[in-house]
């Protein structure tokens, strides 16, 4: 009799497969309050690696990390009309503290433009204080009606950058730099995710922004996921908080601003873009464990060799884990590491020792190969890079093969309903067509130029709308 699959096949029920994988790979559990989550150590390890890679890129822009309060006076949110309207349905509000009703309710931060600008208005005095480039790693709360682990949770983790500049051009260029050189570089070169870089329409733009730049990825079921965004805020928040500076020629001017963020949603994207019916497949450059060395049996010679190989791989720069838990059946351990998506397993048993080899199991392309124990340390870095490139190639091939070029709204609906994306001229679609798509649960994920670049304006000639159903 064939064994029952560890996970529901993706083709049978993609949402169930996703939920099962999150649990069985020990990424997260549901929290006690609806919509919250407990991120387990293996899942948090992925987030720590994402943090480290993103943080290094952010700091290379000259941005410094800081921290701002979790609680924001409710009156702050009313200062920018579009912003408060956009976030009002998601707010969590504290009305009591210390056993007493508060004089002014406090909002649990849904984002920090307001509290950051209260500080910026004090810190910025002259052109010498600009640009002011600040980032924070924090949690935020947005009351979620239809929660799903990592994708939509009431509380999630993220980084949010906030900057102030002397001119519109400086702010525009900085938002674009974050978009391409920080976020896109990280997603392509570390997460091995093919993404489409584009510009949001007015309907999809961040509340309070004058322009939103986005990166959109196609998941394994053909739906889109917004991966990270970078916003030009213009002078909207500067006006609300009177954030001014004295220019070189002695005039008082309002600053120009940006904000930008990426969240733990990227872990959900990792699952849905790279996962297969056997579990996760973690890109080697991201993986906190790139290789696991497994003892097949509790033979003392095997255990000694397993630990020795682990030490040698670690010395060669591979992030390695030694699994010598021989009190747990080997098959169960192998399945657990498969579920967790560790790129490489190195299995060593008594027979392997006799031949001076180990079994090299590659999670990403699949397959097992006996390899000389002496060759492992020299071989593994190239294997990991091959597998990194394969994941990126597969994600790109999926998007290209499942994106249709269409000429009408009806054709776009048909293509998306079939399980993919569609592209059509924005001049044909327009705001009226965008509203018609919304009736079918389809959104314009972004606008791109004909040559694939990010357009300089919503109505730039030749703009193409990329449309899809989205998470």
C-alpha cells in the first residue's frame, strides 16, 4: 500500500497545502488572539536572515536605525486626511491604561508616518540636517478580518524606512533607489524570486502617498503577492506636521519625504513561490541551515565522522547543522528536513564509511548522489550556487509562461480566471476598466513601461497594466 502524502498536494488544495506546510515545517502557529501568530524558531531564523540581508543593504544607503513608540496619539492620525481614511478600518485603539480612561485614546501603530514626523519636525531645522534617513525594525497592528499566517495577520513584523529631503527630485530618486537597489536586489539575489517592478495606480496607492513603487511576485497558484513597497509622500506629511527647513538662501521650505517597508509576508511568499508537494525549498543564500549532516545509525564511527564533516563544512563557510539524534528514526528525520527545505542533506551510514563516501541529497532539483567525503567541502559551495540559480529560473519561467498578453478587459478576466496574470495597455484599461476588473476580484498589480522599466507617471505613453488576483 502506498504511503499517504505528508502534505495535501498543491494541485488538490493550495490553501490547505500552505497551512499544512506552515505547521509541519514548524514555521508558525496561530496566536491566542484571532489574527495573531507565534513565529517558531525555524520560521524566525528565516526572518533573521532576511533582516540581516536587508539591513546591510539599507545601511549602505546611509540610512540609520532608530526606534519610535508603539502607541500613537489618536489626534496625530487625523492630521493627514487620506492617511487616516486609509487606515481607519484597521486600527486598534487603546482607551484605558492604569485602570483609568485615557484623556486621549492611543492608536497601536499601523505604520509610523505620524509618530516619525512628529520627531522630524523637531529634528529638521536647516538644509544641513537633510537628508534625514531613518529606518526601524518593529511590529505593527492592523486589525485583519480574514487572517492567514504570514500573509495577513493582525500583528506582523517589518522594517519601515522614513526619510526627509530638500527637494522633490531627491526624494523621488531615493524612493526609486530603495525600490530597485535594496528590495529588488534582495529578492532576486537572495530570495531567488522573480518579481515585477512597477508603479501602483491611484486606486492601489498607499494612503497619503503621491506615488507607490511595488514589487509583485507570482505564487505557485498563479496569484500575485505584493512583496515590498516604496512610497513618495510628497509634502503631505510635512504640511500636516509643519516640517520645514531653512534653505541655503534663507527661505523656509517644506521637506519632501519617502517611506518604504518589507514584512514577514516574505516568509509566506517563500513558501508559496518555492514550495513543492514535499515541503519548503529554501534558497541557499537565505538558508540559516544550508546543509544538514545526518547520521543514519548510532554507530560510534558514524557519529564521529558526521561531526567531523560538520566541522569541515563549517570551516569552509557553509552554514551547517549536525543531526546525530539517532534515537529518532532516520526516515522521520529525513522527512522533517525535507519539509523544512534545507538545500542539502548529507547522509552518512556504516556502508558509506566503508566506501569513504556520503549520500548527497539535493532538495531543490531533487536527486541523490554518492560523493567522496574528502570532496564534500570543495563541492558544496558550487552546488548551493547552482541550486540558488535554479530557483530563480523556475520562478521566472512560471511567471512568463502564465502571463497572457491581452487586448480587452474580457480577455484579461479570462486569462486571470484560468490561473495566471494578464498584461494589457493602460490606455485601453484605464480607471473605468480597473473598476470593472475589481468586480471580478482582480486588481491592477502595477503599471510598467513597454520596455519593462518603471514608468515616471501613471499616464505615461505606452504604460502596460499587469493584472491578477492577489493575496
